[in-house]
C-alpha cells in the first residue's frame, strides 16, 4: 500500500505523532491557508536564530576536536617520555594543569565567562608540550575567527540549506503562497535596487586590479598639476581683484586662428614659501603657460597623459581642429570658441568628451587607489593589539620620525561627487554626447554600459518634428531640430574602472548632462521651499555646447546655473571632509573650474560670461572671430537697405533710446499708406511686448506672431497680412527660430534691432522676392525698403551682418544713416 503524502511536518526522531481526526485536519488546513505568510522581518529573525545555532554547533565541534587532540598528545607523551613512576605522575599532573589552562583561555576567547586559577609551570622542562599546545590553540582560534568574520557568507549557505529542508516538509499551498510573496517582493524591489544600488559593489570587484596597479598619475600630468596644490597669495590676490589682474597676449594657433590669451599676473613665491606645519613647506600651484601648437606628424596620446582605456578605443584619425583644441583643453585653460558649425560639430564634441572622460577616469582612479590604501592602513592599525591572542603583553612598536601609515592623508575630492557638467539644448545633443562617451570608454562592449537600452528609447526615437517636402524648411533648420528636441532633461553618469552607469543619481554620478531648463527646475527658483543645488558645489569642468541655441531658449536659465555654482553645500550627507581638497574648503573652487563655451557666433552675452565667470587660474583662451563680408552678401533681392544709428551713451538706456527713436522717427513714416504690408522684426521679447502695447494704445492696424502664439492664430495672422487686412505684422525672432515661417506679402521690412542669428537677415530680406508677393496688391517692386536700427552696443551683430570693418566704420562715423544696395555688397 502506497503511503499518502502527509500535510504536516514529520515529527522529530523519537517523538510521537499526535492523533488528528479528519475534521481536525481540515480545520487546521483551513487555518493554515488563511494564515498570512511570514513577513520579511520574521524570516530574518528565523535566519538569525538558525545562524546562532550554527555558530554554537561549530564552536562545540571545535572544542571537541581540541579535547581529542589534547588527549592524544598526552597519551603519546606518556609513552615516549615516562621513564619512572615519579616522572609519570609528574607528567600527568602537568598535563592536567595545561589542559585546564587552555580550556579557560579558549572559553575566554569565545566570550564565555569561566573562572580558573593560573598555575605556574616550568617552561624549560615542558617547552615541547607548550609549543604544541600553543600551536593547536592558535590554529583553533584562527579557525574560530575565520568563522566569525565570514559568518555572513556561511550563514547564508546554512540558511539556504535549512530553508530547503523546512520547505520540503511544508504543504503545497504554503509553498505556493510563499513563492508568490517572494516573487512579488522581488518585482517591487527590482526597480528600486537598480537605482539605489551603489557603486561600492562594482568597486569591490575591481579592488584586485587596483591593489596591484600603481598610481598612474605622475608629477607632470596636467590633471595633477591643476588640482593637487593650493593657490599662492599673489595668485589669489590677482584672481580676486575686480577686474582681475591679467596679462593679455595674442598668437596664431593653427586651425583655431588668432587667439587671445589672458593669464593672471600672480606668480608663486619660489624663494620664500610659507611653512605648512612644523617641518614641511607648502607647494603652490604653478600658473598656466602659453599653449603650444601640437605637431601634425607626431601625436602620441600617451605623452599627453590620456588613459590607456581611452586610447585603445580611439580608432578614428585626428584632424587638425581636434588636435589643436585638445592641446588647449589638456592644459586646463578655459576656452571660448565662437566658430562652431554643423561641419565641425562632431569634432568639437569628440574632443571635449575625450577630455572630460580622461579627467573623470583619472579622478576616479585616484580616489579608488586612495580608498584601498586607507582601508589597508586602517586594517593594519587594527591588527596591532597591545596583547596577543593568548593575553600576553606585546612590546609597543617604536614611533618613527616619519608619518605612520595611520596618518595617511588623501585630499582627492570635493564636497560632492559630480565633477563635470555638460549643458546642451536638446535630448538629441545629449544622445550624441553619451554615444561618444560610450565609444571612448567601452568601444563595442555594450555590456559595460548600464541602462543603455532605456537611454536609447528615451533619448532617441527619431525626429520630433515633421519636415514638409513641399515648401521645405531651410537646411540649417532641419539640421538644428533633427532628432529628439525635448529641452527638459537631466542625466547622471557614473564611471568605474569597468562600467559606465547611466541614470545614476546626482550625488552618485561623475558627469551630469542636462539642459538649461532641466537644471533650472532641479535647482529651483529663489523663495521656493525646496531648493537643491549642492550637486553643483564641486564642478571641476563646465561645458556649454550650442550656446546660441541655449540663448534662443532662455539665456536666463544658463545665468541661473552659473550663479549657483560652487556654493557651500547645505547638507553634509554626501561629504567626506577628511578627503576634501583644501582649496575646496577655502572656497576657491571657481578658480580651479575649467569652462568651455562653444557657439556659432559672438554675442555680448557670451563675452560677458567669458569676462565675469571664467576664473580659471591656468588662464583662458578666446578664439578671435573676424568676419570680412557678413551675411549681407547672401541677399538676392534688389532693395535699398537703410541702417539708422540710435544715439545712446549708456548700456542701460539702450532700450529706451531705441523705442523713442522708433516711435518718433520710424513709425510716423511707416503708418502712411505707401508703407502698407510692413513687417516689424523684433529680436527681444521684452521689446516685442512693449511695441505690442504701444500699438494697442494707438489703435494701429496690426497683427502679431510670437513664440507663444497658437497655430490657428498664426495662420490667421499670415493670411490677413498677405491680403492687406492688417497694415503691420509684429514678428518675434524666437518665433522665427523655432518655426521658421515663410511670411509672404512683405513689402517693407523694419528690423527693430540687428538679429541675433546673422543668417536671419538675408533670409528675411529674400522673403521679399516676387514669388512671395501678392500679385493683386498693386504695389510696385521698386518701392520696397529695408530699415535696420542699431546702436553702438550692437557691434557683434553688425559685424556678422555686414563685416567687421564696415561695422566699426558705421559706429564711429559722424553720420547716422547708411544705405546699402544689392550691387554694393
């Protein structure tokens, strides 16, 4: 007869199985089914109890083995060395006292309180027995220490084996309920464990490599020269002055053209160095030197102190621009390069990603080396007790004159972990940056990049805009807004020796790639309850790419980020003060930050940022852009172009002076019937609102298109302007930048100020071609006009439009009106 499977646990050996009727079994079965499954806390308590029982069992086993060995040693010693009855009795007595003493000592080590009396023995006569006993006790104590130190690993194995045995005895319903609960808990904690998982586990996997590898940063490494030392008082005084005391020089620098270099005048005192402590003298940071143009034939990355991991993944050839820009960046100079274009965008992106990755890997490697050294020194200090394992006194080591290992000081980080901040306008730009970092760090090994699939789904996905094939947009518009153009994002990237983790938390990441709007929302506005900008307190490298697009989005967001850099953190949760650099504690982080600004053209806002926020003590380099002809050369319509200068003496009064000149001089002529279908182009939104309010108060016939206008209203405004229902059309520059409308029916064009984007000038003037006009408006083509208002503070915009020489002459000329025609370009 086959035994049926029991529904309950089998009784222990020697126990009696209680009698249960069928009704009692059914009742117990229902109670067990309705009983809630054990919680995670209850299971952990069971694990702890079982682990304690396992440890006690191991201790009892070790004690039994020790007693067995002791008895065997005693028996052999009696047979080999007993020559008389007296000697035999003496040896037995001695062996008995030795066994009691060892038992007392062993019980003291495992934490049990056992009282015993110390008996003196003759060490000379029983030296052999003492040596063997001490060896056995040392072996057993070491085994016990290993058991207690590795209890976590052994306990897990014991728990698993015991759980398997206990689970097999449970009924099927309880097994299914526990399995479902464990699966649900694993599913719920899966997402949290991926995000909250620290890089400590990854670092531990690489400690074997780190321990055997020497510190690869040498004294001549630019990274060490830039970050290892404090500033001298003279250097600090020159940098903190308002304006800073700098030496300016100009030179030709290969593909960068003519560059202007500014370096602080302060020099460290080499003869009189101030003492740092009792004996040592402080070594100050060396000021930056003039960058040298690299040779095209000999370009060794190892000599430039690039990490080997990056070199092995660099398979493409290096062009002249990449070589020259990296020479400036590798010397840790600030850089403002206003020659960015679609053609050299990939080269510039590759260079600054290479430099940022090289900087981060050096910092991470140094921090990991120091962490291992500190851990080893701490462990070595703990392994030097005053008493040994047998409670015997040990002589204290002599104190050497040199600093001990426990006094090792490693200043290798800032207040928080983020080191590099890359500001780009769109998700597509972030995708390209991360792709370059991935290629330089991991090559073709996608397994080394965590969360890569999620990143490509969120930041890729094709173009967000539909570009029509009929009446297509300009080529630069399609290239600018290709891909994912979401402008609200933040991405943290953490690097290790072997992995690159995307979507890391701010305070656990090394590189942050974000848009200006994303950073503004993360920081918060003034007066908000929850403001967090501590993650910007230790930025060592700031990269602003496509600055002109960031300006079109909202330049105030960039300025808001610049104002919140390098503040003292409000929270010390992520700070290890024992390893924070001294210059960071002193509040000098902005003097060590390297700033890189890449733009397509020059603007007063970019130059102001360069003058006010580029504080690098190594110096700063600015590529000088000299435009000869300007975008006026691209005008194809034969139309007179009048440039009227607005007189103003202060920069603060530019807006008022421009508005007054427009209302009193330009507007009375534009209101006449002969100036119908007049488009007024306004670069600034504040000026746009001012003009709109004035037109409403004057009850003028006008319509408007700005970046906030809905599509239906835009179509209506364009239709009314084309058919002459409205005299004026107010048109903002941001609306033209983000939508690039082809406005038809323009007979007269007034530019309230020179456009920020210089190619917009020729594009707007060319909209006045005959193909875009209403043939029934009755206006002669020869009567069309173009009027541009400018001031003496619009030098950069004018230089991009008509050339640097003409712009300089027009600003200084005694007459205020200048006219150009298509033949005079």
